[in-house]
C-alpha cells in the first residue's frame, strides 16, 4: 500500500515537471510543440513549416508575424504555457507594451492640452 502511494506521488511530481517544461519553438519537434497547452497538431505543423521555409524565428514579434493564428493574446498564452523563442518567454507586460505605446502618444497630447489650460491665468 505504501509503495503504491509513493509511486503515485513520484508519478505526479514527474508529470508536473513535464507540464511546466520550457519548449523552444526553434528547437522543438512536433511532439514537443504539441505538448504545449494551446498548440495542437495543425498549429505545430504550421510552426514547423514556417520554420523550415523562413528559418528560425528571431523573436516573438517574428513568430507572431509568420505563424498564422498566433496574435498578441495567443502569444502571451503560449508563453505562459511554456513556449519560448530563442529561450525567451513573452511576459504579459511585454505583449501589452505595443498597444500602450500607441495610446500613450495620444494621451500625451490630451494631457499636454490639459496642462496648458491649467497654466493659463484664470479670468
């Protein structure tokens, strides 16, 4: 009984380790890509085909651009599931940076107008 319990615990620990293993998109085969939550056989085939056609992925932006079905949100999910590009994961803050940078410029103009109105003498 004790042996079975220890075996079950050891199996659980080993399988948990596999679930959080990092998979580099430039080195992985189809089975390794399929092991990442969110990547199925169709996407793993697309990734391998694109890697064969265009060479290794330079970074996450290159990966998102070249692989059909991978956008900004999906890239964050895949990274959180253990996928890396050249050993680099994509943080949630990194993915949101692109959207924020465009809005920051617009907000900057609005804030500048507000600030200039505050500096004007009141009548």
